[in-house]
C-alpha cells in the first residue's frame, strides 16, 4: 500500500464522477441558502448515531472501502477493508490515525480537520458554511471552511433530499481538501440511523512498543 495514502485519509479530503459536478456556478438566492443551511444543521443535530458503508477515492484514483460508525457528539470510526492496516478513530476531542503496518499513531484535534463540520452539532453553519449550486433540486451541497483557519482545510458535504432521513436529508458523502490541496472523496451507502453504538467502538489497540494503553 502506498504510504502517501495516510495523510490523504486523515484529510478526508480526485473525486468520483458522481461528486465532481459539485462546483460553484452562480449565486444562490439568499432565502433558499439560509433555509438549506438550517436544514443541514438540523440534520447534523438530528443524527445520534449512524453506520454506513463507505468508498473512499483519492486524487490518484485509488479506492478503498470500509465501515463508518458515527456517534454524536464527535465520535467516529473508519474501519477499512481487510488487508488495509489503517484505522481512524475520533473520540470526541481528537482524530487518531493508527497505522498498524509501521506501528505509528498520529493525533489531530477534531476542530483542525474538515470533518469537524460534521462532528460538532453546536457549530453555527451560517458562519462558516455556504450553499454550492448543484443544478439538481434533489441534491444539496454545503461547503464549510473556517476563513480564519485556512490550514484546517475545506469540506463539501453532499446530501440527498430524503423524507425518511433526519431533517429530510441523507448524507451522500463529502469531498475534502486539505491545506496541501490533497483531495479525497468519500461516498456513503447502506445508512442506518439511531441504532445503539457502544462507546467501546471508538477505542483502539495501540501498536507502539512498550505496551502503551489503547485509546478511547
């Protein structure tokens, strides 16, 4: 496996064709944009737990699959397909990437990652998010970035309007761009909302020497 993949994974930031159409084209009416931002915020606040299959594609076209587990506030786990010795876990405060192949552990504050927009229900989207026109009324796209912290990157969240989802939306995926312009697209499927998720799902085994304790 390419070692350069690691920072791209954590950035969670070349997008598949289905997502690459999401680019700014024209101003969105202010009233509709405000309504859309409010709806997305309601979705984020309405998700207590979420499990889904994910497909991740980097700018070179390399694709990985796995299982996403999310529990608000701030907990997330990316369990990659068999044979990929990487794990990403968010414990509510930090994102940790564990590379079992080289026995390395890296941690970042969740707020320093584009994923912070999805993992903090109390953030005010109107202050750092904007609606991106998609040309499809059934698709809602929100670009989120902190203008005061460009080094934290940008995430463009893509939602499908779905009456059965929280706040009438279904998270289709996202495209994230980090400060080094590394882009990664993540696409979700087989969503399950509200199922019990134990906090133990966000613990991990530390591969480093000297028996350091597991995170979580």
